[in-house]
């Protein structure tokens, strides 16, 4: 059988560029090249698209060919540019290994919809809604599921620090991997936290801190047919979870460890899984997502966040949870590609 021509997008011009490259390297290690003919499309920090041999080495400044995804559905593939001329390469499916802005927010999904190429993961609306934490909370709360109490701060709007119950978290509304997030314990810290968040997004979210343990769930599937991996629980010694910003996350986190499977009761495990599935469906997710919840002392659960293209690095939670449930990253990729093709 002919191999499927698989376009793999990685890198990107957003703040999660390096995380994406690390994720792509794990995909490269796990990809079944007997099934797939990979076409690696690296996007530099400056936004240049390059057809390269893979995510290892010096691909950003190396000898790679300029490339673009054609928005013309009659082409359904790549346009490889060469001295004013171009060659076309047809693609069967695209795997976006992109996180954050311009990868996970609906922008890339819009381009792929125009191209007509089947692609892995959430569509435009669900990607955009999940990327904006305020929209995520609004949709999920309307579905009857608890979220943190939150306030939206647009542009340079002022906030009355005396109106908040501390501690609170100040976050860019549309960013990931804990970039720009601060835990604010007093009103004196609020101004600096707003400034830090606005480096990543003009729209800022302030949310009350939820007292509880963070429990994550990895979901794969569409509609009613959802596969969920083992749950994990994040154990913090101090601060908050931000492993992707640490100096050497591959060798362990500075303040967090993970228990997988999560050390919670069977009853609570079932509640977390069913709530995560309900959130996934309410937001219109497809393909995959990681849904993180807070478990409070009284046994209730509160949404933390939803990642529609979760990290696939060697230290990421999604592949770890899937592996604990018996699914290697190779199997996960196969299932995701099959779902993308079936969806079309």
C-alpha cells in the first residue's frame, strides 16, 4: 500500500515555538514511516515557512526550501517555492504540532479548511473558543459545569484592587504554557501582574484561586466515541504549574511532580472523566484535547483549562496519561490521523 502523505506543521511565531519544536521531535521518534510519508513544515519565529528534513538540528537557519499550504482546493497540498517557480506536493492529511497563538487558536485551522486538506484536531470555532479562557468559561458554565469566578480586563482598563478577594491569578486570556501568568496575593502585586499579562495579550483574565488539586484528563475521539487516558494529579511544592518555562523540564520540574494514575477514589475518578467528556463535547472539540480540572476538598470539580493541541514533549502530560492507559504515541498518532480522515 502507498504511504499516506502526512504534512506535519511545527514551530510557529507565537511564544510556544520551542514547546512545539520539542513536541515535533517526539512525533518524529514515534511516527510509523511504513504508514506515512512525512513532509515536515517548520515555521520560524519570524513566521517563515520551510520544508525541511525534520525538527532536529538547525532547521530554522539551515538549507530548507520555502513552502506554503495552498488555499486552492484544486491543489490540496503544498507549494514549494524555488526561484520564482513552484512545485506542488499533494497531501492526504495534516498533523498540526503547534501550540498557542497562530496554531491552536483557529488561525491555522482556517487555512487548512480553505485548503480542503483533512487535518488532526479541533475545528475553527472550538479552537478559538478554547484558546480564549473567558469564552471557554462562559460556554462551560452555561452547560452547567463549575468554573472559577473571573473578570475580564480589556486593553488598558483600570481595575479596582480593593474589589478582589485574594489570592487571584492574572492571565493573558489567549495564551498558553503559563506565559504571562502571575499569582497575586495582595493588591500591591496587581499592577505588575497586569503588565506581565499584557505582554502576551491585550485581553486579560483575573480569576479567583480555586483551593484544590489539579487533575488532568487526556481525551481522544469525536462525538460520542471518546477514549480517555489515565488521569493524572499535579503535586506542587510551591507556586503554580509552569513546567514549559523551566530551564530543564526534561530532567524534572522545579516545583511539581505528577501522580499517574491519579491517587483519587474510583467515584471521584468517574466524576472527573464524565465532567471532562461533557466539557469536551460542550466546546465542540474533536480529535484530541487535554481537559484540566480542580478537585476541591468537598469532592466537587471546577474547570481549570482546555488545551486543544496539548504538548507532546517527553515531559508532557497528554502522552504520559495515554501511555499509562496502554496507548503509545505511535498509536495515538494513528488514531488521530484516522479520525481526521473519517471526519472528511
